C-alpha cells in the first residue's frame, strides 16, 4: 500500500537522467512518482503489490466426497 496522499512530481528530462535511481526509490519507499512533460502529467510510476502467498492459494477449491466408491447416479449415466 502506498502512503496516503503522498506523491512526487518529476519532469520527464530529470526522470530520464536518473531513471534507475527513481525505480529503486519507488520500490523502497512505496511512494508513487508522477512524471510530467511541460508541467502536464504524462505517466505515473507506482510500486508493484507484493505477490500473494502460494500457501493456501487453493483453499476452498476442493470438494470432499464421503464415499468415492458409491454407485454413480442414474442422471450421470444418462449423460453418456
């Protein structure tokens, strides 16, 4: 999450000169940078949200069946 209400403005020429430093700064501080051209905003550099954890990602997607060997219903056989 980015800090509420914080953003930095930077002219495109200055951004071009220090692009890699700005990228590192946004990643570290989580504060977005608005890039302007002649005072008009043209792009916004925002930090990427961290990836969701893999553990538990599929929770609730599997159904539990009481008896796997029980006969299949007539409706299922009719669909063949």
